[in-house]
């Protein structure tokens, strides 16, 4: 059996040699002029006043990529849905007595659909890795809906929990810009896996809700953190 040990070691070494660990893989890959297709899987985190209304939710997307030297351009379609917010558990102040009351049937949601263009600039590739910064712009369509709130303008006690209302939905298609950065790992010259972060400014707004002590949201701000997968085709 001891004669098999060296053979096993040789086989393992041969197998490891087949993994693309050669130096300069990121440099060689980024030097090609090529295009690719990819996916986006991020966590979408509301920032600033939007964080008072919603927790985080997944963001998914598809992208078309063109790469030349250290510059990468991509066009991406993204979608993110927040099926529930914080107002469900939040109280409002009834102006009649100044006390706080819940809305037991309240529900809220917001969703985003966007078409974005991004530019990435590789800073200094090393080995398999290509760190980069990025800027982008595009358009985001969002829809915000709140339903079944107890009407806070009642002036006859006791408070009637069956007197409910639903504010008009807020819908808009707005300009958005983003700034970010990340690092891409080239599994092979054709396959890249990126970890990136983007901070998004959407130039739309959500109306204030004074009874719930919620301020106007403008601009809408979101932080995306997650992974991107890209397959690069031949030149």
C-alpha cells in the first residue's frame, strides 16, 4: 500500500496543476477585447429616510458586458421587491388625544425595476484578481403602496379602527446614478466572479407621513452589496 502513496500525490499534483493559478490571469483576461453575459445577485439595503420604512431585500439582474483592456462597460436590467415594510408595526399619533395607536391591518410594499449602464475601471490587476471602481447611470421605475391604515384625522372618540384608508400609490420613473467598487476573481480567462458594492441615488421621492413621524424620502438611496457572475465569450 505504501507504493500507492507517491502515486496518489502525483495524481493530486497533476489535478491541481489543471486549476488556473498561473500569475497574471487577471491581467491577461482584462487585456482581451471581448463581450459577455452575466447575472447579478445583491442584497438591496435602504439608506437614510427610506431605512425608516423598509428593511433590506434581494436584488437580481441580468447584464451584457463589453470589456477592452482595463475598461468594462455593461448594461444591466435589475429587479428588487420589498414585500413588507415597517409601517405595519408602527404607531401613529391621534391628534385628538396625542396618544399612539397601531393600524392592525396596515400593509406596505415597494418594488424597483431598472435599466442601468455602468463603467468599471480596473485599478491594478494581480494574479486572478482585478480590483475596480465603477460609476453608472440609468432609469429606475418604482411603485410604492400602503394600504389599510387607520384614518388618523378622526375627531370623534373613541377611535374607530374600521375607519381605514389607503393613500394613493406612488409611481415614478426616475433618473438614478451610482458609485461603487469591487474586485473580480477570474476563475478562468472566460469566467469572472465579482464582489461589489454600489451606492445608488434615485431622484424620486416618497411623500411624508406626519402622523407616523415619517419624513419625505428624497432622493431615494439604496446600498447594494453582493455577487456578479460573468461569462466572457471569445473575441
